[in-house]
């Protein structure tokens, strides 16, 4: 993990973490930093001493066999999953169990789920504006403008009035991405965003994610899409049995992985 | 025996004369049972001691006959100095009895919401109250609309039990007519038809509500 360690630097995060729609300064605090993170489900040791630092603008792909703890790790980052020891810092702020503080941090951390988790009783537009209005206190028209902007960005502005069930899986996932982007997050978490999509819809979602990466969004992404890792990631993290086995640049990771377990995994994935 | 339509028609005003009581008791009992049932279910979810007590209470309520509740509230409570008017006993009894069933309906309605819904709402930074009021409650409502409607029909059909504590409702007044005239078929048929019309009206209302809640998609 020496890679990760070297990225930790002591500069400050913008004073107000909930600050929205402001410019992203050239700030050097790690966007996400997990240190000595341990998590148990009952007696099952799901995360073992995880150390991971995501620099601002970093695009990290986490891969590994199922049950290796990838999703658990990413869910710890925004406090959806409690952990027993270690620290998680978002922009230099320690994650605690304090609800108010969690809510504040979550505003700046967007999350996209494997199952989309759009709100089925709300239109696409209302899915996107709910948090803008309830969390950020935007007016109806202001929120609608922001939502329209991001729906445009994920290339489905024409679906705004529809309900999630009227959309294809790929469209739903793009709405979910737009919904998260509406909060102008500093970090985006993706938890296997294409795993429940039909094959022909994977690309439209990956394309949106690649655009985001190109725009400099800080991304932490659990995925089995090795093509995406190659194209968009600047670091690939391989996890197995709750530990980080290897961290490398995509070029090194795919061409010359240093660990035997990584090699075995890649052998199975890349055929 | 021949059915006397003219006599049947003559019983209608008497029977409809107390339809207000029937409807009033039914509406208030539906409201009472829903509020109690929902509160019971929330308490049951609290877990630990209140949760276990509530689980027992809900099972207890569901396994006792509605008549037992009415008799208990009407004849036993006064021994402890609590004397309630028959109408109040009726509404209270039906509310308690059906709250047990509605608690189960609300449980199913809440359990049916995927866990990811609350997670997505929390991940957007919504506080707990907003997660419940804007994401979970609306989805619970659409899940429970149909079964709650069924129980509302059951509550309506249980109002004749109130005859045993002398609340003037439709079945009771039909029986009064019958015992005075020795003709049972006509008044009972009229009562049956009135209940049928009321039940169909509730079912129709619930249908419309459910369609509205589900929106344009038949999820």
C-alpha cells in the first residue's frame, strides 16, 4: 500500500464540506482515506486492516472475487455500513456514527448502486430533485434546472417526466448517476454499477462514467468491467478475502501483476 | 314462503334510519384500527422489551374473538369503575380487534420495501424523518392500500356485532322488525343488500386510491 501512503498530504479540505456547486480548488487532502479499517459481520472478518487513499481527482477501480469485501469497503466510505475499528476520512473529516455529521458528509459523496435504487413512486425529475430540495433547500425551479442539466449530461433529458419502471435498466442507472451528480458531490462511489444490466446496456452506463472520469471527478468504483478499469482508472486495487492484495496502475496491473492471487484472478476474468 | 316486496320496501326507511350509526362506527373504527395497528407495528420494530411485548400483544389481539373484546369492554371494565357508552365500546372494541390484523398488514407493507431504498435516500444526505416521509411511507402506502381496504370491508361487516351491546345498527334494527312481524326474509335481505352496496363502494374507492398511488406504472 505504499502507493496509497504517498498520496496522503496535509493540506486542508474546503472549510465547509457541505458547500455546493462551488469550484473545486487544487486541494491536496485525500478525498477518501481509510486507515487500519476492520469490519466484522458477526464472526466473519469482512475487511482486514484496509489502508486506502484516494487522492482528489483519483479514479480508483476496486476489483476482486465475490465475497472479497469490495462492496463492504465502498459502503463503509459513506457510512452505510458501520465498521468496528480503524478510521475513514472524507476530505479530512473523520466518519463517526453521529447522524448529523454523516448526513453532512453524504452530501458530498454520491453513490450509485448495483440495483439502481431509484424511488419507484417518483418521476425521474422528482428522483433528482428530492435531495436538492429537502437537503440543500433549493426552490422547485432551481432544483428542476439543476436536475435537467445532469439528465442532459447522462443523455436522457427527454425521460424526466417518466417513472423508473418505464425505463430500461441502462436508463435507470443513468438516472441514478444523474441523481447523485445533482448534489454536486466531490466523490462518486460506484458499487458494481453495471452488474445487473443486460449486456447491451453496459456500454451506455460505462460511457457516462468515462465522461465523468475525463471531467476530473474523484471516483471509487467497484466493478468487474476490466475494460473500464483499463480506460478510465488511474489505479486498480485488487481485493481478496477482505484484504487489499495489490494496488497498481492499470498498465502494471494487467500486464505485470506482482501477486500470484491477482494473476489467478485476471486469468479467470480476461478470457 | 313468499317474499313480500312491498313489505321489504316498507322496512327500508327503518333500516336506513340507522345507517349513519353503522357508517360512523365503521369509519371511526377504521381510523382507530389503522392508527393503533400502525403504532403497534412501529413499537414492535423498536425491538428489545417493547418489541417483544408488542409482538405478544398483537398475537393476543388476533387470537381473541371480537365478541370477547366487546363483552369485556362493556361488562368487565365497569367492575373496575370504567363505564363507557355502548357506542364508544363498539368503536374501541372493533379498533382493538382489527388493529392486530392491520399491524400485520403494515409489517408486510414495510418489509416489502427493498433495503436499497432507505440506503439510496440516506446516501443522498436525507435525514431520518425525510427518508421515512418522502421515500418509505409513500411506498408503504401503495403496498398496503389493497389489504387495508379489505380489512376496512371486514370492519364494516363486523358492525352487526355491536347489536350485543345494544348499539342501534342495521342488523339489529332488522331483527327488531323481524321479531315484531315474524317475517325474517325481507328485513334481512334488505340489510344484506345495503351491506353489499356499502362494501362495493369501499372496494371501488380503494381501487381508485390504489391506482392513483401506483401512478401510470403497474409496478
